[in-house]
C-alpha cells in the first residue's frame, strides 16, 4: 500500500508539473503576440504603433519653393515671348505697318454705363431701358471693334483676326447669316460674342411696338437656338430707335444698346465727333462686306483699322469685358 500510494503521489506531481509548463508556454505565446504594453497588435488601438509609441511617417522630401517659382516665371516669360513672336510674324504676313498693341487686362470693376446725353428717349432712366452709348468711360487708350450684319463670310478674315489675336464683337441679322450659320459658329468658337441686329434689318422707328418686338426678340431666339446663348447686346439698324425699340429690347433680355463713335471702311474712316479723331473707349463700327460692296476685302478693312489705331497708340479691347 505504501508503494502504491507513493506512486500515486508521484503521478499527481508529474501531471501538475506538466500542467504548469503548458500554462507557462501559453502565457509566453500570448505575451509574444501582444505589444510591450499588452495591446494586441491586431486590434485597432495598436495600429500605427511600435513598442508602445506611435509610428512616425517618413520625413517629406525638401521642396525648393523659390526654385519652383523661378521655373514658373521662366516658363511664363517663354510662353509670352513665343506669343509675341507669333503676333509679330502675323502682322508681317498680313501686311500691317506695325504689330498691334496688346490691350491691358479687363478692369476688376466694370465702369458704369449710361446713355449718352442727347440719345435718351422718354422714360429712359425711369423705366430702366437699355443704355445707348458710343463710348465706354475709360482713360485707357483702347477702342472696341464691332462688325455688323453678316453679309460677307470671308474665311481669310477669321484667320487674320485669330492670328493677330484681335478681339471684336459681331451684331448679326438673320436674313444675312442664315445662308451659312456655320461660319458664325466658327467665329463663336474663336471667342467672339454674337449679338443682336434684328431679323431683317428694318428701320425700326417706322414699325409698331409689336413688329419691333418680333424683329428684336425673334433674333434673340435665333442666336440662342443656333449658338447657345441669348445676347445681352442689341444694336438698332442704322443706329435708329425710339422708346418702343428699347422697351421691346428690354422685354427679351437685352441689357445694352451700343452704337458707335467712328465707322471704318476699306478706304476711309468716318467720325461722329467734330475733331475727327478717335478717343479712349470709342466704339468703332464696320460691316461684313467684301468686293461686291467695297473696293477691297474684309482683311483690307482690318488692315486700315489696325494701322490707324496702332499709329495713334491705341490697343483693341474686348467690349464685353467692360460691360
């Protein structure tokens, strides 16, 4: 019995020892899987840590902002130089006496546009009718080229204006443009704003309010349908209008009714002012005309226009930038 009891005690001891060793091994394994702070690295709290400390992102590479800025300035200067060389080459190619001057940037604050004195109609200001003006109020030596109707559709004119980077504004009549709407779509795609000059170019003061509204609002609809925008500018044919004209124009979204201070042809200029000169902010009129009506082409007209304004120290600006 003594021997058997002793064996039993020895067996219990061995089992107890083995159990203890197993527990120690499990504890060591768990300890090895956990962080030093006891956190399970598989848990969200342990993400981004090492040894209980947050992991640090690698240092960002040093950026030389001064060098980058200088490189940008160099690229801008190089692009401007290429553009200027292209304009000089275009001026020579189109036979200009001088390279046209570049207009200053558009003003941050637009000038206040009012009707020229003596050009008002009854109730003009009281009824908020579109202002009629011949000049943009500015001290800058700039003029604005506007071209009316749409009879001539000269591809050379489009190329010339694009190559010279000369802005202009078109006032169109449907009866003249409908034979080739695509020509004026090309003009629009070059950044030219297409505006309203009535459907059929009538003498508006002789018409009733209803007929004037048809002529003006109908052209608004044509331009919106064909070219995607509804004009804000309207020029009455021949520069003639009355109160009904401006009321009708306002009713279909027109905000301005610019006319002109000078008119340029292939072979001469005509001036509104007695001093027979151009002035800062003047609006200049011409027409889409060719050899069938003039002693020359539209590029001939542009050449006369640009040679004159450049010699006087004027640049050509975009009318819409000042409205």
